């Protein structure tokens, strides 16, 4: 195989769009405060404050109301000492295509007396 043919094949495979989602840039990254709901082995349910700058799947600014959502938590994000009911600040990536739409990239427990602006989860 010639160098030119090899380079062409490499370029085709490198750009075939099947790259794992975790290695592609996120569609959005947001930092928000919230309260921990359920804690699972690889996920956290968090009732978060509103995210006014949220951009939807179509790439349009849509905002997001305060609500409870499930977030994927990779092993690299520690949850030592974080329990149900704790106030937290989290940064998460949004990837509309891939295995996990919402992935936590940073998580920090906030002081216990932190006042959060959360909607009523029963409405």
C-alpha cells in the first residue's frame, strides 16, 4: 500500500463519526447547585436549581426549570461523604448522542445551611 493510500484510509477511519461520545466535545457544559436525591453506584439523582442559559438539542437557548434529574457519575468523580439531602454544586456535560446524556464532571458538597432555589418536586 502506498503512503497516499494509507493516509486516505487513515483519514476516512478517523473521520467516520463513530468516535465514542466521551472523546468528542460536549454539546454543553453547565454548573448548577442542587440537592442530592438518590445515590447510586454510577448515578446521582439531583433536584437542581433553574439553568437559564441551557441550550436544547436543536442548539436553541431554552432554559431549564428547577427539576429532579438523573446524572451519570463516572468513577473519576468522588462522592465521599455525599448523602441524600446534601446540597451540592455540580458541573455536568450534555451530549445529545452517546451512552450518557448528562455526565457529572465535577461535584462539590456545599455547606449544610446553603439555601437553594428549588421548585416544589410535587408540582
